[in-house]
């Protein structure tokens, strides 16, 4: 079975902003995020592709493309680790390729094993960013934690608020940004991953697991922040281009 990384023919790049903790007060005026686990997984994957599209279409510049392989390593390694834990024999592990991949046999754990392998990049990507922040940056950032009972508006307002706190003159900020250029693809399962575990994914559309939903929402918050940064960068580059040609 093939676990494909996001298509790299257009050299997709990702950008992520340093963030702090997400803290919200519940309010009757806001609907609660009573999400099912399956919905969160699909959202992480879908918005990861949105981020990839913006990068490939508008921000396909420079040597930062090589940082793609950092994201590819985290993504495919997450698949590989869960293959080992679920008894799925790995037949091929490729990172330095336009289409990094893990090819493996079926998991020895029926149904659930394939699901764990498919969604592994969500946890693996968050763990990678946590370890970088903890041991390289000395906890310079507090990574986002979105409570399942937060209002829907928090998913959109918090990334904007976090962007306002980016410290452009702090080296830690730039380390996290450059190491996380492919955070959307790093964190999100590809459509092929979801297809490989479609039956179990459908079941998760009826499963409420607050702790796991919270992990998925943290990943989604990072991707939303990425998209906000991308929009700012696209507008800035467009303005610079207009000035040069005026």
C-alpha cells in the first residue's frame, strides 16, 4: 500500500508562524466546536492542500524549496513509525524524491491499524514542532492548544491575533518559520492516506473524542496561521512587483 506525500511537481512550500497558547472563554453567543474526530481529520487534510496550492501557485521561490525534504522526512517517518507499531512491513521508504513515499504491506491490526498509519503525520508533525521548540528554542513559543468547546470564530480570529505577535527581529521566530515551511503538508494526511483508510474514517464521523479532537484542532490552527501568512506574503510580493514595474 502506498502512502504518498503531497504532489511536489509544483514545488509546494509551507510557512508557519510562531504562536502562543490559545485560551478562550466559552460564551453563549458562540456556537461550540462539537466536532467529530473524522471531520477534524478531513479539515486538516483539506486546508493543508489549500496551503499547498497557495505556495505552489504564488510562493514558489528560492532555495527554501529544499526545506520541503524536512517536512517530507517528518511526514513519511510518521507513517513508518506507525507501520512498525501496527505490524505493517515496510517495503520502501523514500524521502529525497519529487514524491516521497512509504510503501508497506497491510497492517496486522485490522481496520484500526491502517487508520493509525494514515493519520500519523498529524501527531508526528506536532511532535516535531514541539521538540524543536522545547530543545532548540528553549520553549520560546507556546504551541497552540484549541479547546474543543471554543467558539467557531476562534478558528479564524486567533491566527490573526497570533500573527500580530510575530517578532521579526527574534532569531527564534525565524528558526521556527524556516523549519516549518512545510507544516501544512507535514501535519496533514494526504488524500491518498485518507483513501487508504476510508472505511475507518467514516466511522470516526460518528466518534467524539475530545482529547484527539484537540490535537487535530491544534494542527488546524497552525495551518490556518500558515494560510494567513501566505496571504500577507502574496500581497506584499504583488505590491513590490507593481512598484518595480511602475
